[in-house]
C-alpha cells in the first residue's frame, strides 16, 4: 500500500509547516525531532502532523521489509499514532488528509503489534476511527476502506465462521471504490481492490457464498 504523504497535503493546503518564532518559520520536523511547542496552536499541531507522517513512512518501510515485529517498526508506528492524534486534536482537517494519515498509522500499529491482544486493540481503534472518519467525510474512500479492512481482520481471527463481517468487508470495499480519494493523498485503489479480493476469497473458503 502506498504511503500517505500527509506533509504534501498539509503544505498544499497552505497550512503553516512550522511554529513561528519571531516571524520566522522553523525547519519542518523529522521523525526524531522533539516537539515542545503548544499543540493547541495550529502551527504546532501541523508540526506534529508532519512528524507523524515521517514516522508513518518509516514504520511502513519496516513492515514492507519484513520487520513488522522489530523494535524500530514498533517505535515508528507509536510515533505516527501519537503525533497524528495530537495533530487532529487541533487541526480542522476539512479535506480529510490528516485523518487518512491517522487511519494509516492505526493500521500500521496493528501490523506491528507484538501480541494478539495488542493487535486486536489496535484493530478496534482503527475500526472506531474509520467509522468516525466516514461519518465526517462520507464522500471520501478512506473511512470505508479502513473500516472494511478492520472487519476483515476481525473475521479472519474469529473462532467460528463470521460471514457477517466478511460480507461487511466486501460491501465496504465496494463502497470505498465508489468514493473519492482524499485530496493530495496517494490513491487507495489498489488497496481497495486487494481488500475486495481477500474478503471474497475468505467468504468462499468459509462457505459463506451460496
């Protein structure tokens, strides 16, 4: 799945990319930058979003490299999740770009979970955040996609056949396909198609398809 470049989305939306000090804008933060500014200020919240995006990219790189359970992946995923959460506490995110990054961070948190309970907790958080995102941005595909992804995760780990959630995952994938991508966020089309295929295959294997 492509990385969410929330930095580009924020800058393109003309939101300040740094905290102002004496009229000057400081260098955008990296993944290891310690932020001590007031997160209730929009400029500072934007810095948290930029840091979150940098951490998200590194966490996703670790997952793609097959090191999802490594300390670096876990640390970067935690950084992404915490900083997106801080940013969304202040930024209005009218176009849904930062919220989409937050959903990606919750998904990578699930992917890097080192215990079953942690994975389920991360998936529950993803499901709740995706539901809220879909309510706030009904015309965008990220909410439906991530909600469907969370439903598939639950269904595949159920102790008995869960045709309800498999059907839900498939329906949400179709709903996501019909919606628009958040502005300036890489296309979710491939991920949506993969979700649809996985849900359909799982339903067939479970005998849910008549």
